[in-house]
């Protein structure tokens, strides 16, 4: 089978800034109709040539879909990668990185990370034969100490890390991984392909829960991987997606591309609002602590300031005075904020995270996780202030 034909060229030129790349989605034009919005390809199978070849490069929808091409190429350009690949969910993308390893391999992962992936590593991955060491990934010495010579094949980071927003030094972790003959993969969902470019800092793979900021509208489930180079590990990742059938639907890919075109205005606005809220909430009488990388007193602020550019993201957490009951009571009294899980949408969300994560979570029970949307930040603050005050009075 021949390689797929070259992708349509970008009409706007090769030297665009990333906001322009996202807004134009590389400037691709649909060649048949000259439409600036791509069609949705729903075909499950593709015609074989009369001489038994597949010169179109397409065979079957489980392997890929033409609706993936533009969004994958755009994401690869935004992250400075060689290739990108869409998955049916962020979990499908993340777990593929571990399933492309061999039973018996050792991996290093953060203690604070997306809870569902941590749970998967503790359960399925260990039963399947992977050996996992959890470390304080905000401490580069702890990452180095977690590496096992000759056995470690992957270091996994999430930065900023949900829901405590720990920050990991990507460049230093990449050096540790490569000295050990391992790869570094970074869950960069919160940095959103806007504030951090992990591949430029030495990472080998970047993962996004594309449900979140890349899409930005809370109306699809998707995941994505971007690679620095096409190598045997990447080819194994391609095989995992194909063989497990973890492919995104064509309509969801179309929605994701639409969401990515407004990525920069959405995410930069959310980050400015999150910074403003963090600055104000540190003095609130009902707040014990604000966790946000943009605060100078935050543990990982110096690293974040070095490797994040243009903002510190739209996620922060607050620890409420009065403990778990006070935190839940405050969340019950918001009006503008929505009590819901997930993050990265245009609407602002509040969640008592420990209730979701359950027993064994490193998340304090007095913590509320805040996903800042694109509403007016003064409105968001007033709503939180009113909810916190009324919870304290009741």
C-alpha cells in the first residue's frame, strides 16, 4: 500500500505565529469545492483499485479517517511535532503510551496526576505486567531516584498536575529519561498547546485530553498524542489505536477542529481571569490556600515562569476554611459557576474533587477545583465570594 497523498498545503505561508495557525487551521482549503470549512467524512471503508492497490492511502475507517488529517496536522504544528494522532478519549491516548511498552517494563509517574489514569496504572497496567513507581514529580531529584537503571522505559509527567497544579521541570526530566534510555511523555492538557511546548523542552510525546481546552465547548470526548519523531515506539502507538479501535468519530473530529480555531482567544482569556481570581482569592477570609502556578509564593512558580509563556493556565484550586463540609456548602451556593466535573470549557466549573477521586486520593477534602471559563472575571469572583460568605453564615 502506498503512503497517503500529501496533505493540502497551507495557503497562508509557513512562518505564521501559533495563534494564526490555530485560527486558520493551517489555511487548508477543501480542493473540490474550495470550502474553507472541511467536510465530514463518514465512510467506514474505501474502494480498492482495479490492480488490487489502495493508492488513496485509505483502507478502513478503524485505521484512520480523512476527517482526522487537518486537525492532526494543526495540532502537530501547534506543538512543534512531527506527527499527531487522534484518539477516542484522553484516557485512550494516555493508556496507549503505556500499552506500547512491553510487560516487565518500568515506568515513573507522578503521585499527583489525573486520577483515572493513576487508577488505571495501579490496576490494569500492573496486572498487565508493567512496574510503576509514583514520585513527587515537582521534585527533580525524586524523579531521578525513581528511575531504575536498565528497566525504566517511560517517564510520565503531567504539568500543571490536576488538581494540585504541581509543576514539573520538563527539560530536566527529559535529560534524566534520555540518560536512562527511556522516553519522556507529558500530559500537557492544562497548558493547552498554548503556554508550554514540551517537545521543544526535550519531551518525546505530548498527550492532550482534547475534550478539555483543545475543544473548549464541553460537547465531545477526544484525546490526542503528538510525537517529536516517527520511530518504532510511535509505530506501536499507531498499531495500538488501530488494533484496539480507539478512534475518534468523524463528527467529533470536525467539532474538535472547530474548537481549536478559537483556542488562543479562549485559553488566554481564561488564564488572565484565573490569574486575577487567584490574586484576589489569596486574601479572602474564607480561603485557607490558593493553588495556582501564577502565584509567586506557589511551590512550582519559578519552574512555571521558565517553561510557560503567556500565562499559567485557566485552572486553580482553593482550600476552604472549615474543611470538607464548608467546601461542599460553598459549592452548593454558586450560581454562575456550574457544579460539574471536567475542565477547559467556555463555562466556569467548580468541583469538590475529593468526592470524585475517593479513597486514596492525594486531594485534600477541603479543596474546590475551579475551571475558569470566558465569563467576566468580576462576575466569577462575586459569585464565589457570595457562595463562600453564605456557606460560612449558615
